[in-house]
């Protein structure tokens, strides 16, 4: 992963249906050739984020949600100002994003800005591929962030 002012990180398992939305979004944004941006796909341990946050001014983390709303609904949370919806974070790992943020905070290793962009999933069954409404939501996120990053050169808001 190359260093940039902005970190874009996708969390999830692409072999668990809609849980793959985070890596899917991150991969698409990696291919968008955005300025001053580093991209991380975090398929195993969320603790990778703590190391990746070092040197980043801003981080956007993409993850699937389960039980936070309707399938395809997109939730933006300032993770430094607001508690993450612990019960809605889908994780097949020992720690989820809320745990990584708490650990990063205790170690004083968080970026200046940290935004969770969560997409409510429909199914988390074994298998590859996103549900149609989840993919459509991911495309909206990609379009919004890539336009903003290209226009401003760095992320200011999402």
C-alpha cells in the first residue's frame, strides 16, 4: 500500500456475499487513480487498520452493516465523534471496526478524520457476488467519493 494523505479501507470477506461490499468499493476506488490516496483491502484482521492509519490525515472505511436499516441503505458516521453501531457491524473476525477504533484511540493512533461508510447488506451467506441493491449503493459511494477526491485533491467531506 502506498502512502497518501487519505486512506480508503474496505473491510469484509468477498466470499460471504454482501460482506464483500467494503473490499469491492475499495478496489474500485484504487482503480480510479485518485491523488494522495492509499487503498487497503482488509479481508483478514481489522487490526491492520491501526498501522495503516499512521501518516494518514483522513480515513474512510467501507464495511457491510447488518441490522442497521434497509438493504442498500448507506450510513455515514464520523467515527471520532460518534460511537459506531457495534451490533450492526458485520464481522467474521475476532475484532470489528469499533474495537479497532477503540484500540487506536487508546494508542493515540487515529487519523485526524475517520469516517465509516457502511452499507446495509441483505445476505451474508457463503458465495461470491453482491445483492443488486448493495452493488447499486456501492456504486453511489464510489461515484460520490471519486468525484470529490478528484475535485479537491484530498477528502474534505463525504
